[in-house]
C-alpha cells in the first residue's frame, strides 16, 4: 500500500487554505496513493469529513492528529475506529491553551464540509503546545486505542531529537517518522532495539503539491499494525 500518513488540512493554521478534504483526497488519488491520513495540529475536528470524502473516492483513510506536547515534541496519533475520536478530542480540548487564534498572524483554521465549503473557523489557536507531557500524551493515545508515532524525529523542529536529544528508554511508541528514507538506517544504528518498529516517511504536506507520490509502500509489519482490521 502506497501511503502518506501526515498531511495537513486547512484546519492547521500553517497549511494552505485550499488544503480542503476534496482537494487533498483527489490529489492523493492522482498521485496513486492507497492510504492517507490527514493530521492537523492538536485537533481531530476535521476527521469525520475527511474519512467520508476518502470513502467517496475509494481511498483508504486512517484517522490522525499531530499533537504538540508540553516538551514541544510532535507526536502523530492514529485511530482506526471513529468511535474513539470524541473522547480523544474532549481530552485535546481539555489540555489545549485557551488562547484565541490570530488568523492574520498564524493563518486561518478552517473547517470544511464534504463539498469543500468552509463551514466554520476554529477560534482557539491550535499552534501552541498542549498542557500535557509526552508521557501523558502517549498514555491517552493508547487509552483511546490509538497508535503513537514520533513525528519527524531528526529532520524538522519539534522532533524528539531536536527537543530532547534522545528517545527515552522504554518509551511506549508504535512507530517513528523520518523526513528522508536514508534516515531509517541512521535510526536503526542508533536504536538497534527498535529493529521491528515501523518507520514511516511522510510528506508533512502543507500544500497540495507536497503530497507524496506513490513511491513508499507500508512494510508488512507496519501494515499489520496500523491497517489490518
Ligand atoms: Zn510536526
Ligand atoms: Zn505536521
């Protein structure tokens, strides 16, 4: 399965406003992907519509969110069952900083319907860290039957290596995300005990053109853990 499991919609302030569900999913189809996940910053509120649109276009969809912890570490959380989303969203809202978004400064936070009409703008800023530690975040993800992947561990700011410098021993993670395929070797050299851990290389697309081409397929291990029902 060709995948891209880290794409931002226009709900993320830093993403283009034309990153709407129909646009993203139709682009993913054009690129030949089989499985995608749209992961906005600290919010699952666009997920149900994204899944509906993906279904309409016969594209496999994994529910997702990119959480920023108190340590400013980005963690991708994936869910296979929509029934787990309301409680997870309630927790995200609970630990979110109650600061209004300044759209002229941070960007718009649009919510779309399944025809790509903007139906609402999220008022609270999604750009800030949640009032939750990395450990607490991983615990909540697992409590709600999700899978936790450390985002862009080496490549960008807010990866665990730039924030903490290392992966704490015994951290309960289900995968890691690398920015480049070549970083997989580096990761396995530094953390040989994680030899069976799924490694993902996603686009982290904030614009339509950045969505990945169909070049990376899930390994059998990753497919079993993240997709098999
Ligand atoms: Zn990130
Ligand atoms: Zn991202």
